[in-house]
C-alpha cells in the first residue's frame, strides 16, 4: 500500500511539472502574439528607442571609419577548443565531445558570418558525440523564420554526430521554429530533458526556454526526470540561471546570449553584456561552486552587424576524466 501511495505521489508530481511546461509554452505563444513577432521584417525594432539607438551607433561607426572593420570582424568566425576536467566522473565519459553553437543570428541580408561558419564546420574533420545549440537563430526580433531551419541544416550537415542535435530557444526565436526544427532532426528542448546512454553511462541533456525577455525558463522542469547518477548538461540561452542550475546538480552549463558584449573596448572590455549576471559569467569558461560552464561569444550578431575585440566562435568541447584510470 505504501509503495502504491508513493507511486501515485510521484505521478502527481510529474503531472504538475507537465502542466507547468504547458503553461510556460502557452505563455510564450501569448507573448509572441501580443507583440506580433511573426510579422514585419528582421530590421524592425520593438520601439522607436531601439530603432534610434541602432541608427545612432551605425552612424557614429561610419563617421569614424570603423564600420567596415566591425563588419569584417563579425565575419571571422573561429573554432574555440575547450576542455572540462571532472576527476570524479565515470571513465566511460572521458573523451565525450560536444559541438556547441549559440546566437547564430541568421539573416537574409547579412550572410558573412554564416559563410565563415560553414567554412569552419567543413574543416572540422572530426566526429562529435553531440551537437548542442543555444538559441537565437534569427538576426532580428520580427518576421517569419522560414529561412532559418534550411540554413541550420546546411550548416550542420557536414558534421558526423553520434547522438544527434539538441537545441533550446532564445529571445529572438518564435515558437514555429520548434516544429520546423524537429522535422529535420533538430530536437528542441523546452524545459525538459532527455537521457542518453553513452558507453553504458547515463547522460542527461536538459534544455530550458529563454529567461531573458520571455521569462519562460524552468530549471526544475528540465531536470526533474534526470537519473541521480547521470552526468547533467544544461543548455540555457542565457547565463541568468546559474545559481538555480547548481542547486539541481548540473555538471556542465552551456549558454550564450551576451555575444561577449559584441563591442569591447581595449583594457576596459565589453561595454554592455545584456544579461542579469556577474560579468565573469558573461563570456568564456567559468566555475560556480561544483558546476562548470561556458558562455560563448556566439556565432552571429544582432542590431548592428559589427564586432570589436570580441571574436565570433564555434565551440568544440572535450569532457575529460583526469587522472584517467583504466579500472
């Protein structure tokens, strides 16, 4: 009887999380409808302030002769190799390889960083276990996303992956991209996770919807079904959920959104990172308590198509157990 009661209680809890996922998805759709995010074009802004700010920055850069240099910088995508060391993980996870890309900001007008990224991918010449995508697939905030998934498919097709492609949505994305991505084998995780058996060892790949702008992320929903002994990877569009993720035992937190500031000044660094987090989590490799993470500078750009002192990147991650023991 106690066992039946326990099972019923567990089912009720899981039902509550399912209801929460549905509630947040409906919230996202209502926000999209409220702001008519499927209408307009990729150059449209939310208000006149955003439009004016973009025009002023563009004008200043052109007057000072820096605009063309910024465009060139934005088109020079590099491959960044990152190693994460976990002494306590099973030896079967040693050598797990992840390709991580975020903030692609694909555009029908600006193609330079897509062309550069395609070249980087084609020269990769190494199979990976997983491809993970961190959201923000379109350049603008408005308009249809019909061109996004074909471009994603073209970009990622050359990569041999053992377990497939998993993605989350960002604040530039609309809900229609989820279904279209699934049609080509890109699995979009919306406050949920999936278990993968890697060399007879459990991996849990969790993904949350974006917190920035939509406030639709739910870390517990993404991790509630994770086996206790699984190595847990969380994909979040932003670094704004670090503290909560650590409480839920996440081992590796992957995110983007900040573009590393996109515009950085010598010595001072990024002018603005656009995220509610400490600046040390806004770019690159970091640690929070027992959790490790990486905030990518992203592949593309938005608003003004330039970069200064912040290089665009595709990230190749190796998970290592050191010291490595054969037994």
